[in-house]
């Protein structure tokens, strides 16, 4: 028995297929497709060309599911469709043209599911802040053990920041300053604040940052300092052509947003007094899949 989860993000659309056997479920396949839906918004409206990209990618991923003999497909959307003015219209188009119902995942639930996935992997004996930055939103969760102290979903992500402030791939010093100011203002308006020493980061931007840092050292590290991230961004500003070529080769699905995301992570760290950044290879999708399994397959 197999089921699949499709995560419609602002930058990428991701498919995870899970097999259910002997009272457990495990991932069997994963596919990432670039859609860059944030690039197709005009005044908060997802244009027809963006809807067409979305539908075509969904059809491609559904086709993969059919070939893999997946029985059930569950789709959800985050800020990619939460943050547009024609949400209902787009959800109806997806249903009409693909046959798949898409759940609009609230930001608070996105953060909760991400944290559930985190403690499944890391256990319940840590404290700090978990940050999941997507293309259009960032979920921040302050926690102690398995208890959430505070959590917020903020309407900025690596791709949306890039589109708003950056000309090209690597943000210059002025763009970095504007990104930091935007994040400070957004956090203040939400009423969110935190003081913690460790930031656990998850998502494609986080993985990309750690991968880039590893290229100039002895391989991908389990943790970095904020100074490591600042050095990486500074090096990219000094030689943007080389770094653009590198990211186009090793992470083409997010080549234009990775450095904006790194600048955003630096700003988040500085606002919260973070010194250490730890890569968490956990996802909201796994938390979502775990709840599907419990509700529909576990007996």
C-alpha cells in the first residue's frame, strides 16, 4: 500500500511517496520540481501563466504516482496559495484539472507539523528555535523539550525576498540591509520575539546554505555559526559570478533565492541572539504524512 503527499510551495513543488507495511510507513520516493509560483504574482494575484505552471507540475507528479501505483494522493499548499487573492479560484482549478483536492495549510499548522517532524528525529531533550524557510513564508517555533513556547508563520521567504529586494542572484550590501529591515519589521508587527542560542533550520534554503559552506571546507558540517553564514555571503558578494555559476550547477531549483535566504537567516539569528545554527533534515511534509497515516491507515 502506498500513499503520496504533494507540497505546493512558493518556489518548488515536492512529492513524497510513502509505503505502508507491517504497521509502519516509510518514504520510498521523493521528487522536487521547480515552479517558482512567487514569480507569477502581480499585486497578490496568481496570474494565469503561474496557474498553468502549477497545473502542469501537478499533472507530472500525479503521473509519477500512477506509475508507482500509489493508491491515495494528498496535496497541501502553504504560503504559495495562502498569500494570493485568488486562492479559491486556483484551488478549484487544481481540482477540476487534476482531480486532486488541495488542503490550504494554515501557517500555525505548518509550524506545528514541522515541529512534530523535528522531535521525531531529534527527540525531546533540546531547546532553541526551529526555523523552516520556504519560498514565501517562514515558520519560527521556540521550544523547550517537546513543549512549544511560541510559534509564528511570517509572510516572507527566500524567493519572495529575492523578488522584492535583489537584482540578480547575490544580494549586495544594500539589499541585505533591506532584507534585515523587512524581517525586523515583520517580526515586530507579528508580536514575535525570542532569545535563544541555537537555531535549528530546515528546508531547501537551509540545506543549500550548509552545502555551500561545505564546499570551501571539509564537507557539510552538522552545525555552523552565524559568522560562517556571514562569511559565505560576504565571499559571494566579492565574487558573484563564480557563486552564481556554482549554485546554478548544484541547486538549480533555488539558484536565484539561496543567498537571499541566507541573508534572511542571518537577520533572524541577529534578532534572536543566535550563535549556533544546526541543520535539521526534517520537513513539514513528514509531519503531515504521519498524521495521514495515523488517521487513515493505522488500525
